[in-house]
C-alpha cells in the first residue's frame, strides 16, 4: 500500500517543478522572517529572486549545527513564538541542547511523512504499534506516535525502558509493530528468549528501527530473533525527527520524502556536489517547514542517493545506509554523544587531568559506554571509598549533561597514552559492518 501515491510515485520532472516552487516559497519566507538567513543571503549578495528553480539551491549558504547553538534557544524560529505549538531538542556539542519548534502545520506534515513510512512497512488502521522510542524532548516517541494516530492505527505509547513491561504489554495488547532503536530491539529479543515465552504467542510482525546506524547483518538477526520484517526509518531533530525517510517492502534503500526535504550529497571537505551515486555528506533543505526551516543543513551523515525507480513503484529517491559521520558524534544506545561534552565535564573538575578515553562496545546487544579518566597526582589515593565517591561524582555530572550513565574507570596519573598528533579520545569497538 502507498499512503500518498500522487507524491510518492510522481515523475521526476513534476517532482523537480514542485520542489522548485516550494524552494522559492521557503526562501521568501526565511528571507523576510529570519534575520539569520537574511543576513547569510545578503552576505552572498543573494535575494529571493535569485532562486527560481530547484537547481538554484546550490547558490544558497549551508547551515550547520553550530548555527543552532549560536542561536539558542529560539533565534532560528521564522514565525512568532505564538505560532509554535511544540518544541523538541537534542544534545549539541556542549551542554546546551539544540532546539527546534513546530507550527501546527509542521506537525501535520510530520504526521504525513511518518504515515508514508508506516504504510510502506505494511501497517494500516487495523494495527497496534508499540512505540518504544523515548517520549519527551527526543523526537522519536512523539514522532512515531503522531504517524500511527494519523493512519488510524492504535498507538501503545510505551516510551523507552522497563523491558519486562514492554514485553508483557506487547504480548497482551497484540502489538503488530515495534518502533525502537535496533539495539534495543535486539535486547528485547534476547529478554523474550530468556523468559521462555514462545514468539508464536506474540502478534509482532514489523519492526520500525532507526535513530542509530545499523547493518544488513543486524537486520537479519532482528528478523530471525523476533520473527518480523525489520525496516529502516531515518530522521534528525533539526529537520523534523523520524520520518524524513523510510524503507518500503523491497528493503533496498530508504525512500526520502523529497517533496518536503530536498536532499543533496556533497563532498564534506570541498562542499561540492559529488558524482551521481557517489558517497558523501547528506545535506537537507526543508521545503515546507514554517516554524524553523533549515536551508542546506549539513546532516554530517555519510551516504549515497539512488534516483532509479524502485520495484515498489515509488519514484522517491532512495538513500543508502548511513555509513558513518563526517563529525565525531557517537550514537550510544540511541543517544547522541559528542566527545567534547565529556571533555567539558572533565575540564571543569579539578580532580582530573584533561586526559580521557571513551570506550564504546556492544555487549549482549547493548552499547556499553566507558570513560577512562586520569586522576591528578594530588588527588590520587588508594582509599577505595574516596575513589568510589570521585567516580560517582563525575558519572553523575556526565549523566546530567549527556543523559546517559557512563561506566567510569579512574586510572593512575600518566597512564593514558599520549599522542604525538591528534589525541585519540574514542575507541569504538562496535562492529557495524
Ligand atoms: O534520532 C530521530 C529519529 C528517531 C530517527 C527515531 C529515527 C527513529 P537525532 O537524535 O537528532 O534524531 O539523531 C539524528 O541519528 O543524523 C543519524 O546520524 C542518526 N540516525 C537517525 N536515524 C538513522 C538511521 C533522531 N535510520 C542522527 N540509520 C542522524 C542510521 C540514523 N543513522
């Protein structure tokens, strides 16, 4: 089934025309209503008249995460705050989150694009979907929630955590769908297996997995362990949250809903477009957003685009798997973590040297997050209770900045290897290929 056949199967020429019309409109909107974008365009000598077709998009300046931080909290809103009906946020590279705002229309477009994904996965109004992405400032929970309601399905708004209850309600309420991070889904699968309850007693058929990179091997494992079809959903807070794109039954690329989010692939160093089909950084422009439009937003996600028509009948461009990022952001248990956030906490504490190592791994399908940090000689002690208190202090501070409890390993002065060049602060042992 296709939720919006006219758009999802539109021929390329008509789609480019529509994208051109919408780009002109959004550029007019930001030029007149956002001093941030107006200034950036004026610096390049651009006025809205310079943007006539979708090809003109390359004239426009890029936007980056730093711009959102510099304008914290509401500096990038292009409508009065009285028009903003919802805020979401995600962690930035320092303690300050990045904030996005939605008008009523933005929320309805968000529900529309998530509906396209859910329909492509095979859901209809007859189905119950357990949403186990976090609810709150994170876009995962409420984003999926709006989509399930929009197609007339039944939402089970579980949010994340409380694994035993997740399993019980999934079973008792007959959920056909499970929406959560792929790593949490593996953990749920493992827990179900250990509980001894047969999968035959569940109605589960479809997984809606995203918010972190995953692989074909993980797909196979999830499909086998949960006896489901596992589909990708892609998105990021800055653009709207989940639903920027989703897979179809062909499981051969993530269709991006390009009538709302225009994708480009650029070389992350030169910022020039790559050859068609080549890997590069995904850049997205929101074509219809009112509250906080993003013009040529550098997602930092490395991927490819394929414009061939899909066997499902959709013409919407397909994005390959996210192969990595062009910045140092880590995604641990679905939470975005920047090493600089860890560093800023360590630097604020007199007890520690500015020497640390973040070690990430995946054990029993769950990401582990260890921080090794060097204590300063004057604070070094072999008294267990003092060390434990120090560990707790830094762990709590990091938890309050990042929202994730690290396992802290305090090491003796001068034990972390010093680097002659760029310091290596992260060891990521997760195998994602
Ligand atoms: O993770 C939104 C989301 C929620 C997407 C639920 C899908 C499901 P952020 O926290 O802002 O937003 O993180 C966005 O996560 O730039 C990618 O690096 C990564 N990411 C999101 N979806 C996928 C995916 C949400 N399907 C960042 N595959 C993005 C790989 C993904 N990486």
